[in-house]
């Protein structure tokens, strides 16, 4: 909260030096102009306070070999890959033969069930450890089937590569700014052994920027440049995805880490007021 004192030049001229010193020790709270939204209201959440498959009123599945030539097969309604128990969701990657794949895992999303524009997305999670894991929390534009990727926009709230074990990443992809053009925008924070405990990964989505947090630390801000929808498609709704991918792009996957568990304590989405 910023604080200011406002007086006219005539008022200041009439003040005694002692009165001026006293007034300078007093502060009046005013609303911060850079962050006009000081209050947030919870509009969607999953606290995982049940047992069984992820709540199908909130979550859908991706299924199959989906993207990036990843080696895992995403299963649907398979308890060993995504299951809620003891207050958490566990997304687990296994080494097993399935549908011409050597690995299975899960990717869940809110497409068609909850979509949003702006606000704060907050996920408390415990990362898996080891070479080959690639867990993520991210969003895609609901118009992806119409305009395609990356024109739809993608917000990577958290990406983590096990081969780079002490870095947490955020990335923003749009039609004009994305890794295929070598113009991707993003940042990262270094934290020793992030897999050892739960952490909060969040993005705050404002009209003019995206702010990324690791626990309470703001470590990257992506600013709107005013260059049109190719640069900033985030006037339109997005949906949330949480997945555990594997990547062989960093060399062989360390099979000794499998099965690998990605544990989600809660997911909360707020709007600003």
C-alpha cells in the first residue's frame, strides 16, 4: 500500500517547521494505481477433499500422444495416472507398455467446464524429481481450435525440467512472440531442491501485464506492448491445464525415478475487484 500527503503550496507556506515535521510522520492510505485490484474473490477451486478420479464436473482429460513428440501416452480415467486421495491429487508417470508407448501419464484441463479472463491462478504443488520429468501448470486460449496455436495465446504459469533441477520457469507464447520464432518471452527463478516440499505457483493476469510468482516472490512480469492481438491475445478467455510430461530431448529418461509423482494440494482461481 502506498501512502501520500497532498497539500497546496499556500498551505505548506503557512505551516510552521514543527507542523511540517509532524505531518511528515503521518501517512494516509490510498489505492495503489499500478495494482488497482486490491481484493480477490475466489471463483473456482478444487481442494481435492474427496477420493477417486478427478472431479469430472471440473476436469477433462487429454488422451494419447498430444504434443511435442513427447514419449508418454496420456490416459483417460485411469486411477494409476491421476487419482485423488488424502487431500491431494497425484498425477503419476509410469514406465509401462501401453498403446505403442513406453510410458503413461495424465493431463487434465478445464476446457468447456471453466474458462476465465484475468485474475489470479494459484496452485500449490510438489514437483517430481529426476531427469526426464516435465510437469507444468498452464493455460490455452479457448479459441485454439479456431485460430490455432500460438495465436490463441499460452500462459505457462510453471514449467519445470528435471534435467535443470534448480530452476522454475514461466513463459508466454503468442502469435508474434513464441519459441518457434526465437522470440519467446519468459523468465525463471533459481531455488535449490524445489521438489523437497510444496510450493505455490501463481500468475496474476491484469489488463496490461502478467505477473508470475513462486511462493510469494514475483520473479517475472510480461508487459503488454499495445501491438495488437498477435502480441497480446489475452483479452479473450483461457482454460487451465495441469500435466506431467516426460521429455527425452534432454537425453535418456532416468528410469530409476519412475514412477514419478506430481502432487497437487489445491487449485484456486480468483477474480480481482
